[in-house]
C-alpha cells in the first residue's frame, strides 16, 4: 500500500476519480458511461501532446516546446488538404502529418542547436512561422476529412473510443522506450545532469534532438486526429493545447526540474483536466468561475505534490 | 573586461532596432516625421511596460506565463471600475499588485515551480477578467486617454514614454542598492540568503514590482484602445518573454537589462509596423514576425561567440 501511495502518478488518477464521482453524484449515476466516454475521447488529445511535452520537459529546466498548437494546426490543415475528402486516403494523410511533425521538430532543434537559442524562444519564434504556413495553405476553406477516417476518429472498439486507443498505444510505446530502452536511460540521465551525462559518454545532443522531434511528431498526430474528429481543421484548433500540454505533464507528477518522467500520470491528468471542466459545468458554474476554479485546482495540486515531496 | 562586455551587450539591441528603423524609413520615407514615428510605435508603451514586468520575474530566475491574462484583467478593471468609481478601481488594482507579491512569496516559501503556478494563475486572471467584463466594452477614464494622446514637443509620446520607462527601471534595477540585491537573488539566491537578506521578501518585492508594471501596461493599453475585453492582451505573455531576450536578458543568472528590454519591446512593436509597410500578404505577417525574431536572435550568437573568444 505504502508503495502505491508513494507513486507520483497515483495523485492525478485519484483526482480524476474524485471529480468523476462528484459529477456523477449530481446526476445520481445516470450518464456515467457517457461521461467516461467523453473524458476518454477528449482526454486522448491532451494525453498525446502531453506525452511529447513530457519528454522535452524531462530534459531539464528551460526545455519546453511552445510550438505544439501551431504544429497541430499545420498538420491538421496540410493532412486534410492532401486527402481532399477522397476515400481511402487516410494513410496518405497520416504520412503527411508525420512528415510535418518530423520537419517542424527538426527545424525547432536546428534553431536550438545551431543558433544556441533558448528552447522557449526558439519554439515560440518557429511556431509563428508554422502558424503562417497554416493560414496561407488553409485560406479559410474547411475541407471535410474522408468519411472512413472521420468514422474511425469518432468511432469505438469494445466501447472504448478509437482515439483513446491510439493514445494508449502511444503511452505504452513511450513507457517502454523510457523504462526499458537505452534511449530512455540516456534521456533521464541528460535531464538529471546534462554535463555529467555528456562526460559519461551519452550522446546528449542526439537525445535532445530525438525528444524535440518526438514532441512535434506527437503534436502532428494529435492535430491529424483532432481535425478528423471534429470534421475539419480550424486555425485555432490547437490553441487550448499549449497550456494543457504543460499542465497535464506537471499534474501527472513529472518533475518540472527534469530527469524524472511519469507516463501513467499524464493520462490521469488528461482525464482530470476534462473531468474538472465538466464537473464545474454540471454544477452550473459560469465560464469565469470555471476558469478561476480550474486555476486554483492546478495550483492546489502542485502545492500538495510539493509538500508531499518535502515531508518524505 | 567585464564592464566592456556588459556595454557590448546593449549594443546588439540598439543595432537591431536601428537596422529595422532604417529599413522602415527606406520603405516609407514619409514615416520619418513626428506623426509617422508616433504611428510606428503606437502600441509600444504597453508592450514595453509588460516586457519590464516580465523582466522583474526573469531577474529572479522565474518565468511568468500569466502576464498576458493579468494585463487583460487590469485592462478590464481599468475600463470598468477605474472609470466608474475611481477609488474602488484603485483599491482593486492595489489588491492585484499585492496578490502578485504574495504569489512570489508562496513560490519561494513552498519551493514551487513558477512556470506551473503562473500557468494556474493565468486561468484565475482569465476567469476574473470574464467576470469583470463578460463581453468587450467599457471605456477609458478621460485622464488616461488624455495622457496617452498627449503631444509633447520634439519627440512623440511613445518615444518619450519609452525613454522614461527605460530610465526609471535602469535606476531602480541597475543603479540602486536594492536592485543589485534583487539581481543577486537570480545570480545566487543561497549566497544572498547567507549574507543575511530575507530572500522570501526580496522575491515578493520582485513579483510585486512585476505586478506594478503589469498594472501600468494594462492601464496604458486601455488609454490607447479606449475599451477592453478579456482577451485583449493574451499575446503579451510571449511578446514580453521575446522582448526580454531580444534586449540581451537571460533566463537564468539574474542577467537582465532594463534598457535592453525596453529596446527589445520597441523592436517587436516596430516589426509589426514594418511588415504592414511591406505590403506583405496578411497570411505571412505573423510568420515574418517570427522570422525577424529568429534573425535578430541569430545576431546574438555572433556576440556570444565573440565573448567566448575574447573573454
């Protein structure tokens, strides 16, 4: 029991469970299934971008990717344009999305490495360029995703939303890569002490590059799925996910100081972030109150996590 | 040598602003007038104040992701309470500054990551702003409007105000004793504590100063736009971070330059005006701003290399 409590990821899951219980208590249990289904669907997008952001934040202080919203918009826009609503083009669209992810990630890291820019500023400046490309190629057109792909994005297998399954598979892949591969050890070592890792022979720059490419690749996949899910790409479709991606990582128990990742916590926090909004909604809170309480809850969780750490 | 280099650091922001200004005048010679310059730097004053606010936080090694929503909230309060019942408005703004100082104290006392606490606070400020002003509107107090549209002799208002902001913050942060200690908190908080300074109070002071300049930013913004909405200044978060870095500041180590930060903010404001003169398609305006940012920051690299080889 002690071991379970001391796991940092348990807190985000407990918080998610508590908000779920409080929401369903209001409706006396009816609609619990629908609420869980919606949480899994919408939480999946936050979880996918959160997993990528987690890898970058693990690299240590100052490492954050601010280009996630722009990459999501760009990949959603270009993928839908490439598919042009034609049937059987889902794989083509996915390929375009992944290429966008790899390209933007490589560009971000080139700015960070070659120009020695702080990652926050480099990804911020680059994201302005990506946003422009998306605006230019979108031209206000709303292209529908191919019918098959739209069915997949909004569909379910055994009652679980397909997008949640994709998010789950990606989470397992990241978990295996972090916990069971040399690359994962390298990433954690670089995050704990980059200088020591470099002296120990870890190819630090290669590890950083792979993290920055992975985060944009995940954001691109999330953008592709979100555009298919919501019936088209919109220029502001990514804007909620900048703060969301950082919030789910931190609430999920990953250290903002770097060096410690937490995959299950990201999913718990993604569910929690959706559930807290729907809980406040069902209690009849207006938009203003909802935002204030969301903010206070985020700060409360960070304080709880830090006092727990200090008391150990 | 150290002094020589620190003088060098300020040259880069001055150089980038001059190049951009020269390019603007080359494209549009008619901008080279009192009226033209006023137009070019129209929105520079609130951006400069927000950049200084961000600089106060970066000075103590933290980063403020809530600044844009905070400035929006101040704008909403200014356009409603400060206009309708000035005393209540002043009290609310004072309370906001105190909250900022309290935020700094809590972040220090509980050793919390500032990036997450300010992220949470950004939701709180945004919610409060929606509360104060659910739909765009309100109006600017007359005296504020008069202040922002004043036409001083020789140089336009925006330029005069920027020089004043740079001068005051330079005296406060670089020249004064307390400013030096505050920068010391960013350099090495532990040794400042060992020297007998109350670091928690110093951090609260830095955050309080940031809140003060954030309030000024929101008020001047309303003076220019004459009305407010809850999302009016959201982009100030990122603009202010970029402005501090453009001005030669660093994320860690208490290395900040108030004069540089103001010049960085002017560069960002000018970049937007420059692009509209270029008759660039609106699609590419944002992207070109990003490209200018990258270009100017690349110049920073040349200076950094030189420091390494000569230092």
